């Protein structure tokens, strides 16, 4: 046991190694090395106020996401895949913005590694999608993927995973469909539903049971707001969704979608 602990301690203290990021678009593909991105002509120092992952102000050497996605149609859909299986579904348009809420790829310099996310944990590197002025674009915590390994252009979530779709008889602007859009933005990075999705972090939200089936009263909404207030354990990964990120009316829509899907179970 002592030898295992010693090896773990050594691993945690090892210097950060250079890494690579693959960007796969329909019309182009490129693999970036850490050194290339650190020397990119558009790279600059950015200060992030109240960083989502570190919970404090941070400063990074970063490249605007827009310059790493040349020729991408704003209507396109992307997925950022992290080393731990987190798969953030991202609309292209916000990533291409050059004013207001602006997306940056923060690049960890092996010579100046970032701090650990928590004791015994790695940093947010090697690549981390961060935002300046995120309030201007209503950017959610799930749009801040860290430990990113690849960014891929994919078909929309609805096209790839029909098992996630609400009843097709519903109008496009029905509250259930609005809730589905919020589910994609806030939940699909970690969770699957009906076995559908690419994430490998959290449990399926419909099979075998939907959370609306076992959370009574307002406990599901309370759990989404602050998971640790209902289920506290050190290894928990689910972040809380404050009202500033997910307003009460949007939380109601999200829960409405989940309740609707409890009646549309599809076993994978």
C-alpha cells in the first residue's frame, strides 16, 4: 500500500507534459501541439473573473476560439470531448463571437502549470474552454469544458440521438421542446437519457428511473440548484446551477422536459 501511495504522489507531482488538440471540422482537420498554440499569433493573456472551475479569478495564455474554427458556419454544431469522458455539446455561433461573451481556448504551459482543481486532482489543462464576459451570452457552466482533448463538428443532438426527442406532435415552441434545448445545453455533457448521448460521467436520466419519479416535491429543483445540499460526498462531480445561470423559469422548463420523458422510456 505504501508503495502505491508513493507512486500516486509521484504522479501528482510530475511536471505537466505537452499535449495535442484535434479540431475536426467537416471541411478541415488539424492537430495542434501545445507549443504551436502558445506561440499562435492571436494568443494573448486573458483574465477570467470568477472562473467556473477554479471558483476564483484566473489568468491564462489563450487563443480566440473563432480563429481555431476557420470557415465554420455559425449554424453548425460542435462537441468538445474531455479526457474524463465529459462531452460538451456546443452551438457554433457563440464560439465565433468576437464581442460580448467571447470564447477562448486556454493553453496550459508545461513550464508554468496551472494549479490542481482540488487536492489530489489534476489541473484544468492541457486545454480549457473559457469565456470573457460570459454573462453577456448567458453561458452555462457546461460550456466551460476543461481537460479538452478534441473538438469535433457533428450533426445536431436531435439528429444523432432521436431517443432524446419529445413527442413529435408538440409544436416547436412548446415548453417541452424549450426544456429539451435546455437539457442539451446544461445536462447532456455529463448525462445520457434513454441510453442516448456521448457522455460517460453521470447516470442515465431516464433508465431505469427518471429523477422526477423519485424526487418528491421541489427536491429535484433543490438538487439541481445545489447537489451537495441534498447528497454530500467528497467525490461528487455535479455542479450547482445558480439562478444567474439557470433562471427559475428555465429550471421549470428543464424539469418539465424530464417529466415528459419519463413517459417516453426507450431501453437501449
